[in-house]
C-alpha cells in the first residue's frame, strides 16, 4: 500500500466510521458526535485495533501517515484553542464579579483539591508520573479535574435552548473564568528554570505585542481581520513554543487578548463548527493513538473512575456551595453543576500538553482521557433531567 493510499484510507476511516456509529446510536444526547469521535480514536489505537488487527494497523498508520496526521491535528487544535480564547468574555465576568468569582472559584477549587488528592495516592507508583516534579504532577492532575470545555458547553447550552438566556450566559461566565485560571496555572506548571530567561522575554514581548495587536485589529477592515488573526495566532504560538511553554498555551493567549466583537458571534460560531467538523476528527484519532492500556491494566480503569468521582463530585459540591452562599433559586446549582462537567476537548488538549511536557505518563494520560469522555457523556442527560425538574 502506497503512503498516499494509506493516508486516504486513514482519513476515510476518521471521517466516516464515527459518524456512522453516531447515526446508528440515533444521535443520542448522552453521546454527542465529538464523544463518539474521541472513542473512535481510542478504538483505532495500538492497544485495541493494533492488537486485534496488527497487520492492518501497521499498513495504514505508517510513520509517514502518522506524521501527516500529526501536522493536521496540531493545526486543528491550535485553531480550536484560539477560538476558545476568543469566546472568553472577561468584561462581562468583571461586571458581575461577585457571582462569577464565587461560583467559578469554588467550581475550580473543590474538584482541584479532590483531583490532587487522587494524584497524591497514585504518584507513589512511577507508572503514573512523567519526568516532572511531584508538585507539577499534583497541580496538573488537579487542574485536569477542574477543567470545563467551553466550546462543548456552548453546544450543549444551544441544544438545551438556554444559550442566550440569563442563566446560560451566567454558566458561560463561570466556565470562561475557570478556563482563564486553568490556562494561567498550566503556564506555571510548564515554567522551566532553565528557560526562565526566554519565558521572561516572551512575557514582555507578548504584553507589548498585545497592545499593538489590539490597536491593529480595532482599526483593521473586517475583511482583513481573519488573515491578521491567523498570522497573530501563529506568531504567539511560535513565541510560546520558543519560550519552552507550549504552542497551545500561545494559541489560547492569542485568542484571549482579542475581542470577539471584532469578528462577530455568528462568525466565531461558524469557525468553531467548521473546525469541529473539518479538522478536529484528526486530532481525536491522534489522541487515541497515544492511549496506553498495556502497562496499567485494570489500574487504568480504577484510577479513571477515581478521577471521575473527584471531578464530578468536586464540581457539583463547589457549585452547590456557591449556590448556598449566593442564594440561588432551587434546582439551579444542580443544573449548573452538571453542565460544567463538559470536559471532552479542552481537557484532552490539556492532558496532551501535560504528556508532551513529561508531567504525566502515557498511562496517566489514558486514565484522564477515560475520565474526560465519561464526564462529558454524563453532562447532557443529567442536565436535561435537572432542567426538567427545575421547570416542573
């Protein structure tokens, strides 16, 4: 089989098989297409397809094909994270800072502490840790349990028909602030004492470039903003990678410092949908190819379930506490707590960065991947039940 043929076979499988499975499931709300695509990527990995059909797996996923798919996946996730940064609405969060700060703080802190507790128990075994320091491992796992995937949350809110409602906008504020804090702390985790000089230079240049970029975008014609945005994204991602952080951290920062209104909400929604449809399935496959079951066995599943309990119980408890402090209406905390469980894409991206930088092992990555999928699958059906109970 030629390299071109193998690449096309891989692309055909990536774009058709998960979609057919999703249609066969009847487009269930508990299994959105993105979750089916993630699971499809895991099934295509070396631990499952590679074990069942090793000849086929080796013929299709050659080093050249994996290199091409990896390039597409990197570009896809850069665009996706950039859009996630654009969707942050910090001025609105600041205007309602007591409600936003209290809820977002507790919704992040409680699952973080519970996730770090699980990490403290498992890091005694070298199977789970990467080459980083213990504090980096604890912080990384704790934050992974705190993440909310803002782009997927948007899709869920839209499906529940509450996206533009006051409650929907509140939920987006909570998730936006949490995302900002999580990415900031991720940058702290990735700080390398040997690269501190470069990172200080990057921070200074980024601050200066942000001032110039904001002036440029504000004055630019509408037709010029998209090409400028792509150039800005690549420059910041390149700078972050040079500084020893990660190009995805740079991609998020590049979007977070721009104003969504310069592009328009409909345009950003269209970008997100197109990236999810046209590019992100390749990233899901690449993610699946990185899963490792053989070293952990049943321990991987046990740790994944422990992390799931920490993430779900921690998030719900944190939101419940916020609701009590702020005097929310009955049923609101339950609904908000379940919707903030949407981890999927952002958490998987987060885990990829931790794996790339040696903070976690490939076995820990697999456990985090399982936790992200299960958490996201729980979010929609439980939120629907909470919404019905609140309406009744």
